[in-house]
């Protein structure tokens, strides 16, 4: 039996186990299993390697903590500074960031060949770093928006800035269930039909951020397709050799 899994803590809920359970059933894959491993300490990965795991996903709080335990990093993982997928080859651990793959695919779908040259990224955390990497790859200039005065602050956003930046990406957790009445504090009245709003939040399917942007005519997309694409890319990575 080929072993795959997910590490993180506490893992009260995660998308990946249910995704792979459905995938294995639909594809008739009977020689593989995907198990959640709620590791209280990152050092617990040694036991997984000793048990013959071929690959695993990494979630909070270990996306950065895992890096010192890896033998190699993909360019994306090194640039972003976070790993969400690990492949095990002859005891060697190789780290990847498939979030960037999922996000890039989703943004291309959302933009649908529209020309956009400037974006605003709401938030400066780990998800923001992945978004910065993707926009760099796509050749789209961006500004970071944060409560931190090192960056463009929310109260500095105005109609002129929104008019100049047609893609708005929310990388903050604002609006995630159960706090569905929350959204980034930006001038939604400045959105129009030429704007594109992407929210990494996928629960609820339409966050308040997306609802308010859509009401002003913007094209919108949530983070669900990104989630599916990053998981599918993990599977492809694991099966290049394993």
C-alpha cells in the first residue's frame, strides 16, 4: 500500500483527506491511502519517513518549520519561504509549494485573457508571499495593502488607486466562516466592471468581499479552484517517481 498524508496541528478540519478519498474512489486507486497526521511537534515527521510514507502535504503551523528538515527545495518553495508538499525519494525529502500553481491557474481563469497590469494584494502573511510570487511570474505589478505603515494602508486606498489597480486579491482570512460578516476595509464603491476580485477564502463560497465587489460589477472568484489544483499538483509530484 502506497502511503501519503497530511501533517499539521491540530487538523480539526482539512480539505485534503476528503479530496484524496474521492480521487482514489473515482480513479479506482486501491493501492494507496491518505491519512491525517496531527503532529504536536514537527520532529514527528521522522516516524512517518521510517514508516515508508512516499509523500505528504503540509499545513499550519508547519509550512515554514518543515524547511530545515528538507534536503531540497523547489524554486517556488525557496522564494516563497513555505512548503505545502513534500516528496520522499529514497529517504530524501524534497519540498514544493503547489499553492503557487493553484493560484496561478485560478488567476488565469478569472482574468480570461483580459489585460491587467497592476494589482493590489490585501495582506502580507504567508498566503500573500505566494501571491507575490505568482504575480511576479505573470508580469503583473502589485502593491501590498496592510495595517502596517510599512505598506500601503487600508485608509490610504481611494478611487484613484482602485482605478489604477484592476485586480484585487484578498489573502487575509477575513470573511471565513463563521465570521462571514467580515471583509477587508476597502472602498468597494470604487469597484467597476473592469475589476477582478479574487478571494483565497472558499468557505463561504461567496465571501462578503466577493459579494460587495460583484455588486459593483467586478468579476469574482473564490479559492476553491486553487485548492483543487494545488492538491492535484501534489499528486502529480508524488507520482513522478513513487
